[in-house]
C-alpha cells in the first residue's frame, strides 16, 4: 500500500504551488498490513523532499472530509505544532521538525512544558452541542464492539450502564485536547521549544482526556504505571500555570480511564490486533467502576 500511496502522491502533485516532490519516505516502522489499516482509518505521516532539498512532513488522510476536520483543529493551535502550510485535498503539509523526540528518561522539567501546553489547549472550549455529541459517540463505540461480535449483549448493556452512570455523576467541559499525551509525541526543537508532533491526535473531548497516561499512579496507586511522583507533580505545576486542575479527583479519573480504555480498544479493533483487543476488553469489563 505504501508504494501505491507513493505513486498516488506523485500523480496528485499536492502543494505544487510551493514545492516539487522528488522523494517520499515513511515515518513509521509498523508492518505493511498495519500501515494499510492506519491509512484506511486514520491517515499516515510521511517525510517528503522537494527539488531544492528541503524536507517536509505530509499527512495523507483517508478522505478530504477527514483532512478538513483535522485542518480546522490544527489552525486553532498553530504555535504548538511545527509550521503548518495548509491542506490540499486529503493532504496536510508541515515543516519537517529538526529536533529530537522527548525521551522516556528526559529531565522532569519537560513535564512542566507538556503540562503547560495541555493547559493552554484545554482553554479552547467547544461550541454548540458537543456534550450530547460526545456522549452519543461513546454509546456508539460501545455498541460497535457488540455489533462486531467482540462482547456479548449482556456485557454491552452492562458497559453502557456503567458509562452512563459515570458520565452523569461528573460535571465536565468539552474542550480541545490531545488523545495521546505521552512524552514521545512531543519533540524538542531549536532553543528547546517544545512541539506536539502527533497532529492527528488533536480533538475535542472531555477536559483532561488522556491525562491517565501521565497521572494514573497518583489516583490509582495500585495500578502499575511508569510515571513517578516527580513527573506527575511537575506536569501539574505546568498545567496550573495556565489553567486549573481543580476539576480532577479520583472519580473524575475513573471516567477518563474508562473513556481511554474504550478508545484504545476501538483502535486495536480497527488495527486488527485481536489479542490486544481481547485483553483490553477483559480489563474494561472486569474493573469495578
């Protein structure tokens, strides 16, 4: 599929008004079968080089509609991403960032910057009836597991009851945020400026979504997690420097954890990772919510 995509890009000549593509390379190391599924459901990032030697990052989305949706969100936070040139049909174009990925053993201060970026992005509130749309979307996701034969009708109904119980107990806002907050999705550029580089991971969701990637140990000490207390506290300081984490408590974290488990299970289903999916669903169904 990569060769087919590569040929299509050469034929489409996206962004021909500003560049002439002479080389295209993958930016991931996944198997070809997974690459095909990512392209079908989410889109894939590629490194391209133009005729004057400059490198860019291009993201090929599954459709023009998906690219337009991603573009609208990208334009809300231009200073947090590498330079964005715009959209051409189902393609999005960025500068190829010259820097390094934030490492797992990075200085804890990096979490201050990540927390600050998350706090800034979370200040952008959704307009319209996003709460109802969000709640309906998770009901659809849960039903999707049953429709695909991955959970029984009984487990489907039980999971829906748990979800509705959790969502009704929590006062929450729908805000812009990232669906996968981890250090590897941030890169350090010139003058130590931090960028979010998973542009496909920008979406409206419940405030604090994906914080469990960073803060799970703080609220669920019995759950094994890589984040240490110093990283968690530094993330909190960064977030609170531009926003407020007063909304976050153990009950709220249960809802965040539940939503993240649903979304991760959906990703595994779409990627055909059946063993991981079954393990994730067992974890979801066995937890006492």
